[in-house]
C-alpha cells in the first residue's frame, strides 16, 4: 500500500490525500510528528531523492529557526539526528509506493506519472 508521510495540517499533504481518494488509490497517512520515521527510513529516502539536501525543506519555518550550527550537518549520523529531532524538515508530502519508489511534493501531473494515470 502507498504511504503518505507528512503533517496533518499541511495543505500539500491534504491535497495529495484528496487526489489519492479521487483516483481510488489506497494509502496510509503517517503524521511524522506522531510517528517519527526511523533513521533507516531517512537514509532510504535521501538516497531515493538524491541526497540529504534535497530531502530537507530549507524554506520551512523549522529550518529558519534552527541555529546556524545545525544547518550544515557533516555526516549521515548528524542528518539522521537532525531529522529525528525535527521530522517536519522533510519536504512534504513524501510518498512511498509498494515497490519502494519515493516521491516528494504534490502536483497533479507528478502524481499521474507516479501512479500511471492518463486521465
């Protein structure tokens, strides 16, 4: 089953969920503040999206409020710790399909391509 990771109050996450409902695609929603992803999940996601820098939303309020020293993790361990402490830093929504494909963000065309819908 497809899993959508995000925040309950995130507009993009709600749009993604509404889109999945509209096309009858079963999914599970995980609020990353309530159920924090594991360090292994963060490693998998960053590898799938092209690195830690692409996994993180640097325009978020959470990022802007971090001390400068925390904004340049020097190792995988530091990135994992930062994201465990602040899971809202992950660009949302993050969608993981049954086959392990990872997709970030929501657009109608992006989801149509991801789920093979031509309507």
